[in-house]
C-alpha cells in the first residue's frame, strides 16, 4: 500500500521522483524518502510525514543532482511511522524501496542477527535488503533471483547496488509495478499517473521478472538470468495527465463525484447499443453453464456485489453469494465447476481479492474480474475481464469506480435475464431504456439545488460522533456504502442497519438529536420503511430522508432530499451520489483531509 518511483536518465532524479511520488501519495502518506546516486555513492534522504516534509528537507539541504534514484511514499504496515522506519532501507551494498509485506521477515531477521547483522528499523523491508545483499557477489540479477525464493509474501522492489550506481533494478510479486520508457530516460512506478508527465509508454512487469534500468534503456530478465526484453509488449496509457489531476476542484473526491455521469455514459454506450443479449458478449461469451454466482470484494467493491446480488436474484433467479474477500479464502468455500466467481476490485491489485481468485481457480470455478486498471494482476489472472474504464481514481474514498461497478452488475443482470429468459423482452427493453437515462439523472443530483441541500444538511453533523443509516432491501446495501463514505472521510462512527431490525436492539442507540439517514427508493416496501423512520424520530433521532417514492411530511423526517425516479432496480446508482456529496461536505465541515483520510490507502496490496 506504498508508492514507488524510480528514475534513470539525464535529468535531476530527485525532482522527477518527488513529482512522481506526488502522483502516488494516495497510496501512502505517513513518511517518504529517496535514494539518489551521486558521485559514485548512494545518498538516502527520508523523513516522517507527508511528501511535502521530504521536499522541504531536500530544498534546505540542497537538491541532490544525481540522475539515478528511487523514491517511496509509505503507508505503515510493519513499524510505526517514523524517520527510521521510512524507506529507502539499506543493508550492505543494497538500498531498496518496497511495497508489500515480507511474511517471514522475523525468521529472516533472526538469521541475519545470528550472523552479526544490525537492523536500524522495525520494518520487514530491511530483512529483504539483507537477504539480497547476503547473496550479492557483483551480479545484481543473480542476487535478486536467488533472494526471491527466500522472501515469502507480496512485494515490489526498487533496488540500487552501491557499486552499480548507474542503474536501478526492479522486481515484483503480486504487488503492482510498471516500467515506463521515455526518450533517453526510463522509470519504475507503482501506478501510471506517477510518470504521465514524462511518458505514456510502459511495460507491465510480470511476477518474478527483473528489470534493469540503465542509460535510458530497460532490459528484462527471467529468474534464470535470460534476457526476455524482446518478449515484452510496450503499452500506451489511454488517459492523460489532466485526467489524473484535480482540474480546479479542491479535492480529487469532489472531481471524481462530478465525473460519474461521463463514466456511466461511456460504459452504457459501449455495452448496451445492441440489446441485452449482446451485453458483455466479448467478455463472457457463454452464460448457459452458470449454476451459481459468487461475488467477492473488499469494502465498496463488496457493497457493489450486494447490489448486484439483489438485482440478479430478483430478475434472473440465480443464487448469488457475496463475500468479503479477506474472509472468503479462509471459509473453505463450497465453490467449483459450474460456478462463476466475480472478483471486483478498482485497482486489480487488492491482495485479499487476488488470493480469493487463485483459490477459486484451483477449485475449478470460472473467474470474471471487474476491475478498472488494465493489465492489473487480477485482470491478468482471471478467465474473463470486464473493465470499468473510469480513468484514474485518486481519492482514497471511491466514488466513480463504485457506481461503475454497480452499473456493470446491472448490465450483467440484463444479459443473464435475457439468456435465461426470466424477463420478457419488453421488460428488458424498458430496463435498458431507463439505464440509458442514468447519466442524466446523476447529472441532476449533482446540480446546484442538490449540492446546496447536501451542504446545508451536512452542517448539522459537525458536533456529533455517531451516525446511523437505515434501509430495507437494496436500500440497506446502498446505506452500507453510504456509511463507509461517511466514516472513512469524516471519521464519524457510522453504521447501517436493516430497518426492520430496529426493534431487535439497534433502536437503543437512538438518542435525542443523533443524526440519522433513511433511504427509501422501493415503492413496494415504502410503507414498512416509513414506519421504521417514524420509530427513529419518535426516539429523538434527527432524520434525513433520501427517497424517490415518499412525500415530504413533517412527522416523517427533519430533512428531505427527493430523488428523480427510475426503474427501482437502478435507483441505488441515483441514490448513492447525493450521499457521496453529503459525506464529502460532512468531512470538509469537520476539517478532515478528504483525499487522504488517516490510516487508509487507496490500493490495499497487503493482507
């Protein structure tokens, strides 16, 4: 969950690495550091705090002039955030930066200390540096190849050898890493936005491939030291730097909320023009052998799965199980041939989801990935891939990637209903017609009147630390995503409860003035939901009602947002957007760092 950048070329490496790390700071921001090759030496500069603290340090000490270097922005996993735990780490002739976890690091440290090694940090990374150094006899490729079998876990490394200061080396296992090629210069990075200022051309690094970046060229080797450069395919990023920058918005999250209509419009136009039977035909040619569906994801991706479960089970009559990825692989899941598993991940690098993918493939199930990042680990290992095509999503709190994931689940619903003939052609035509209106409806709920309501109602939350959301059916699943948005960026304790469960303990939490949200978008169960809202208000809860089917009445709620209507199975996409906006303004009112919430990172590449 850290960010790595490396540079080899003719320009000042430190400046380029700092700029690249600024494009990765969403991956980690509790410390940062660089190692720069200067006059035949490797000089390390690192500090606790945001990247700006490192930039200030380098400016005050005199910006290093070397043209080869590696850099790192950290989200701590082993060892508290501190100067000494910041990357890069050095052992002997090896200096490296690391994204991932070395699972057997304690064993490696004990062996190293028994051999007289001294460790200066509490990190697992320093053990990896020791192992590579202990095997180094002047051949970097051989040392890295020999070290990898001894390092258990997931990792991406950028490495410099002190007697080879004209080159940097890179290798990955499960954690993301690319190698990019410019004119007389080359880069490594955890994600493409880090290098878009300089090039759009890059290589995807496969597991256990080693890259050497030297004299502006990249050479790839396999674990046996064979040159495999000719086998590598140079790719070109399909978005530009402007798409990865704020574009005048105060936060990436707000920018990405406003990008949702275009994201939805792009997906709808790509996949629905030829009718329900043609949706995802290229990605999933045949659905006839699907007996059961499993959806696996983490956080918001799992919530997208919950909404998909609701629509698929209701409209396609296929049983769907939704699991948290970190729990799924340890539950000995009853999955096998005839089952289809959808792995949902924005980054395509989520460690728990990747582990779940490998487990179900070993059991004979078919795996379809729903991811945003082309060529990511999950995309490469899945049998089939559906891309959300959102462009870069930088804010830690997902918005446009989530609504794209939900939309894909709804398009899958249409395809499955068509193939299994569980819905009439007339119903599916109307369903797709309403789906095509979603970009317009989302544009409406991010227009000024809705924004003003969200700003106004969010002010009420500032002094409170608890927040509760209720809903039934798919409104409950929407509420789960809303609660995540509120808690992760505003730090309010926020929970979602099934409205019908209030009497079974939950209602004891409702006290005078406590802020609550009720979501009601299903007219078939609206009356029952309204009764639950009245129960909350009768106990003193301050209720914001978000609805498409209940009129504003003073005895129901204190605040009211009326949503435009569409097919009830599509309503969650409309409903979640003002909740995202409401969470955003709740966070800004409380003075929170919206794009970089404490303790969180965008891409969770460790378990």
